[in-house]
C-alpha cells in the first residue's frame, strides 16, 4: 500500500519558529511529529510513503533521506491541500488499490487512525474511507463536513451522501468533520487533475472527493482517537500532553 503525507504548508499559524523549523519537525518527545505519522502509516501497512514538501522545507528531506520506502515530491505553489496531494500523482500511477493520505500536521493519539481506515475499507470491499471526528457546530467553518446517508450509521461508520469544505454552521449537513486521515481510491487523482479552486481560492481535496462520489462508494468512520492540530502552538501543547500520557 502507498501513503501520501502532505507537509507543504508554510506554517503561518506557528510563526516565528516555523521560519527555522517546519511545524512537522517539531519534537513530540524524542521524535519529530512527522516521524510519528510515518510510523502510523507503516504500521497500517504502507510500504511506500511519499512526503509532499515545499521548497524551504529541506530539513524534512534531510531527516528522512535514506529512510526505507520514503520519497519526496514538491508543491511549488501554495494552491491548497488538493493541489499538494496532486503532486504525488506520479507516485500513485498504476496503483489499483486505495491510497492512504495522512495530513502532516494532524497527529492522532489513542489509536492508529490509518490502520482503522484500512480495516474499515477491507470490510467494505476496498471502498474509500474518510477518518472523521465530531466537532462543535459553531466550528464547522474550519473543516470538511460530511453528510451521512440516512440510516447507514453502523457503530462509528456510515456511508457518505456528500461532503462540503468549510460550510457555515447554518449550512453544515452535520457535525461530522474530515479529520486528517483518508484512504482513497486512486481515481481521486483524475478529479484532482482538473479540480477548480473552491473555498479560500484553494484546490480542495474535499471537492475532488465529492465529484468521485458519482462513481465510487465512500464511507466515513469516526476513529476512536483524538486528533491534535500541531499547526498552531495551542494544538502542539495539547499534542505533547496527549502523547506523554499515551
Ligand atoms: C484540511 C481539510 C479539511 C479537514 C481539515 C482537518 O483543512 O481541507 O477538510 O477537515 O484539514 O483534517 P485545513 O485544516 O488545511 O484548512
């Protein structure tokens, strides 16, 4: 299985330290945060991992250079998450099975979220799965939000009717948010290739996944762990605490 870790963001919510150190390289104990994500991907069964970085984040490349099965791609313009993932198109070429995507600034404590996605997908014939969490209604505008198909909630998992990036609370179809882990059919790359800019003028992964829904089944699954957004100091402190107690 292949895994993609987008880690190309500029770290503007975590200045000034990110002028010197990419946020993904900040330590969680003795390891950079990104290494915990690489470990998660490997434990979930990924044997080839491509990390998408931007020029200026060479520290990431230097740290992982020589690591088995790790390669790099560059996102040279900040055009959004969908565009960052698209930079790994060559890496997934000819891939038949689903591909893991783990956001480089989202750490999950308390479970291996990627492994959860893999298990859920296998139980559903290799279908695409999005890792989710419930969020407060007033915060839907920060996330991709999913609409479950009525009556499909089975434990923590459900079939996805549709999904929308950063809806206002009054327009959000639920309080179930996209939470940093995806296992996607490689067909999503066909949609990413001609995806137009969406919310914030950015090429959104959420928009390409929604278009893919017309041809492929998609499930959402609320994973049992807690996501920590290490893209800002507050989330980073929380991550330190969560992993110290893990
Ligand atoms: C991205 C995704 C969004 C998701 C979020 C957290 O947003 O676009 O759908 O809910 O990560 O995983 P960002 O935090 O980059 O604005």
